[in-house]
C-alpha cells in the first residue's frame, strides 16, 4: 500500500531537516530530459526497489544529505514528469518493476512529486535504457552499483523463492489428497493441480480481503466445473463443485495464493492425455485467476506451477488419433513460470513457454508446437 505523505507531513519533514536514508531521497529538480537523465532516474528508483524500497521526493532541495528547502514546481510540469517516469519504468528496467506510486502533493504554492517504491519481490532490476546494463543498490548515502557479491546474493534470493514455491506446491498436493481441504474430494489418480503464487506470498500474511474474494465466484470458478458452491474454510475462500465426490475446487488463501484442482482430467477408460488440452487449461485459468488477484491489489509478477498426476502408462499424443509416447513417470511437475501480465492469452501463454516445452518433451517432442516463430503462443482457451 502506497504511503504518500500529505502537505503537512512534507512541511514537517523539511522543518526538521530530515536526513536522507537508505529508504529516503530528496531531489531539488526533475532528472534531465536526455539519456543521462533517463539512466539517473531509473538508477535512483531501481536502487530503492532492489534494496528495501522507500520514497523519493522531487522538489525538495537537500544539503549535506538532509532536506533543506522546498523547490516546488507547477502542476503541469509535475504531471508531464509523472508521465515520463511511468514511461521509463515501463520500458527501461528488466524485469519490469510493478507497484510504484507517483503522486503530486500541493505544497508551497506549487507541487512536489512523491514517488513510493516497494521493495521488489522480483529483484534485481537492471537498468537497460539507452544501452545501459547495470544493477543498482542503495545505502544511507545514495545509490551505488552492485558488485559481484551483491548480485550473487540477489539472484540467490530469486532461486530460493523458486525452491520454496516448488516445495510448497508438493506439500499442498500431498495435503489435498488427505481430505484436510475438501473432505469428499474424489480419489481418482489423474488430476491437474495449479498454484498461482504472488511474488511476496511468503512474506505477507494477508494481502487479500477474503470477504471481497467470496463475492468473486465468476473470477475463481473451479476448473472444468459446471457450477460451484462457496464458503470460508480454514485456509481461505473456497469455491467447489457440487456433488459427492467433489471433483473441482479453487481455494484463495489469505496470502493471495490460488490453488486450482481438477480431479479426473480424462475419461476413466481413456489412456490419452492431450498436451494441447493441458496448455489450454493452464492458460485459461492462470489468466482468469491472475487477473482477479491483480484486481485485488496483488502486484505482478505472479508465479504459476502445475502438476499432472496419475500419468504413468498414459499416452501423450502429439495429435488427435495418433498414439503418443508412453509416460513412465507417475506425475509430471512442470517448471515454474513467471507471469507479468494477464490481459491476453498470448501474454500468459508466452510466460508458460518452458512449462509447455517440458510437457511436450514428455510426449516425445522437442518443444510445444503451439508457438509461432516470434515466440507467441497460438493456442486457444475455448
């Protein structure tokens, strides 16, 4: 949640000569409108995101690393600068940085631009604009370029998240089969289990409002179900198919993790598991559930991990009517995918590229055939 201060708070900060810190920076004027200025802007913002997050104020002069005086600007100038900063953030950092709030605060006969930067869960972010290729961090005296040790630590944190997500996914798969989540869940061996995991899910206790979630049944409709019931459960908001046994459910947990389960993914008398079907199901539901999470205030990226259970002895045909390779594994846990946008099937499908290639490897193919030469996913979800 953004913490933009009001006019009175900014005035008090200047009167107290607030010192710059690892999470606080002052600038008297906007960055220069040239390549050097673009790089400087992204350096300052990404350094905060890569470290602990914080706030940056444009229109407050500093002396000896402490707030000294107001340097307010006209509202029209501030609005143009806000648009420029948003454009730079969209195209000048890799991966893209989400959750930055930029507002103008009226003070001293003009406005000050206040920028609230979250500590990014997808750090480190690299400045790429104007041919740059640099990572920045921040300490109490300002931004500095990350060294090899810094980068090892930052990338190690990303790898640790992937390992934790995979471990959590495996634990949840085991738990749902015990009946602890849905007591009358069907016991068929074959199942599709999908988890969407926000980047900060393991750090924040309650990023979503479960009461609001309960009103969003259409957005969290269980996979393959013709209808659903809903109730609160120990783990969160539960949407589940009617009937006994239950064969589909969606669970939205307090930390924003979505668990989608479909038991019995093919007819009981069939041995065919069509890879394209699973692609379509994963894109369709990851898009729907992910967009719902974003509407609840969850900032991308959101990670997706899925397992197809009960696959040993099944055939994965490459096309209809042609028997495919026989699967020797009892389950296929697919690689973690990072999804940054949920507006179109193509965006979500592209994020699943490695996931889908792995699935088709199990079918005896080199890669998924559902991508064009430009890497765009060409499948259909309906």
